[in-house]
């Protein structure tokens, strides 16, 4: 388990200015001692089965401008890469994972500057700078976010895990005894699912404004820690700030930034001789993600919740991002996926072994698979055919493939028959395209072990 006590990033003091270019606390505007205090003894704790592999900034309470500024190197926090900077910039933790986020917020008091609080002399004639604001009211207390992460062995398994968790627990709810009971039932169901046995590991990460006094490892221990959070926070705590601004560009920014770095490391490490056409494909992808990164960084430099965003610039960044994906093939969801498909095409580094079975089938185009038909010798014959086909990256295999046929005696009726030991050679793997599991329990995927050399 990883535990990080994050010093209060948004150290906004009543009546003081904040310069967002450096995020330093500036001089006072009002006599901030002149405030009214209202007691608040509130604990709110919820769990959410995250439906996307995106760090839940809205749960942690980080505003959009802070996230973008840290990611684009325009601002740094005190702990640097060991703390919040590392959390925001590191994207590898999201791969093949499903996360249940438990978010808890304790409110102790509300402090508001009085309406008649005196303005300090040096602010009577001063004009606020473009990116400076001050705080009129502040809620004190503490917060905690516990990320309970199910790390899957194989790409595509996270959808099956997420579906099971959501079926039992729902998408979200209050973190209470009922939630613990549902959580434990979900874990039991996971451990009894044949395709997932010994394929999913659990990791726990904790980010909070104050250290939890209760050790955290299981659903019931999480509830105990949540109940003790008010005691851990104390009478006052520190200023807390939650901004539910939806960060639309965050996922895109992570995608193009990491893809650009992956391509750079690939080019430095590979020994493959590429054709002119292949070099052009690599260059075109690198140039496009570089343009996206530059445009996103220009937005990040100006991003602030305290002034209107340049809508034309935002729309340009969104359009440029989507434009590159729209040129892709069936099922392209990100530039990371586009990069892996490119590597799978021109620098696959494949071995003669196959990964463990994945239930379902791959979402591939007609030109990305070859239906072979019945294999008299079964699965191993299908695998051997794949090894003989240079473009084969995985196989789809089923012992009994249901087929719907028209009843010769009555055209209004349909008959179901089975084709035995059916084999497809596929030019994509579960690493580079989407796995579809719903309604296809008879079908299995076996990835050929490719991309063995890791450059990222």
C-alpha cells in the first residue's frame, strides 16, 4: 500500500491573493482576521467504481488549472515527483486496472470575511493582475481518497472486472456497512470467476490531507479509517477546496504526451531497418502528437478557473486531437493505441509463444482477420497456422461456434447448429484493439507474445 500525505496545495488564506503563475500566496487585501466562523461537523464518504482509467481529480478536489499547470511544467508542488507532481504526471498506473475510489471529506468550520471588513490601504487603488484572485470564504477540515486498484494480468480483462464490480456494487454509493458487504461479495465473485482466478491483484494507494491512524488494506478496514477521519483531522484541520470542474482535456493531454515519449524512446532503442513508407508513418504520427502537445501546453499556460478560457483555442486543440484518430482504423480510441498498432505492424518482435486465454473476441476490421474454419487437431493446429502467417498477432478460437440457419421445413423458423473447432487468424491483439465479451462466452482469444522489447 502506498500512502501519501499531500500538503494542502491550495493554501488559500482568507483575504489573501493567489498568483496562479507561481501559486504563491501574495499580500493581504482585507483584514483577514475580521471573519465570522460557523461550526460544521460533517463527514461525507462515497465510493465510486471508476468507469474510465482516469485519475479522479474531481474526487480529490483538484481544480482544472492546477492539474494542467503541473502537468505542463508551469508549476511545481513542494513534494515534486514524490508527491502530487508524480501522481499527476505518471500515467502507467492506469494500464489494465479497475479502481474503486473512496472519497471522504470532513468539514469542521466555515470562515467568511465580514461584509464590512476593512480594505487594506495598499489595495484601495490597486488593480488585480490578470491571474490573481482572493478568497472570500473558506471551509476548513480534511479529505482523503483511497484508491483500491484491481490490477489485471492481461489487457481487456479490466472490462470484465469493471462489469462484475458495477453489477454488484453499482457505479457509486455511500461508504457504509452495506457498501462493505457488497464490496466483499464482489471480491468473492471475482475469485470464483474462472477466467479471472489468479489473474487479478489488489493494490491500495492513499492520498490525504492528514495521515490515517487506522491501517488500510481491506474494505472493512477502509470503513474503519473513514469513521476515524474526523478524529484524525482534529478541531479545525486546514482549508479544503473542491472544484467539480470537468477537465475535458486531461485524458487527451496524458495520451499525446505519453505517446510522444514512447515514440522517441522506440526510435532511440530499436534496431529495425524501416522502409521509406514505414519511416513516413512514424514521422507523421510523431509530428501530429507533437502539435497536439504544443497546443495543449499553450492552453495550460493560460488555464485558470478565474478567467474565461479561450474557446477558439480549446476547440482547436480538441479538433486536432480528434482529427488524428478519425483517420485511424476501426476501434481506435487513443494515440497510445495508434502507436502500439504501428509497432505491431512494422516492429512486432514476436515470439513463438501465446498468452493465456481471454474470453470474447476482438473488434477488428474485415481486412484484419482471416477465417480459417474447422481445425481437426483443435487449438494447437490453429496456433501453428498463426506462427506461419507473418501478419498474425492473435487467434480467435471456439470449440463450438453457434450458427443460426433457416429451417428447411419452415422458413419462418430458425435452427441453431454448431460449427466445431473454428479458427480465425487475426492481425491485431488484445493490446491494440478492444476486447468484446458480451454474449460471446464460447469464443476465446490467444495473443501471440509480441512487442517483447519494451521501450517505455
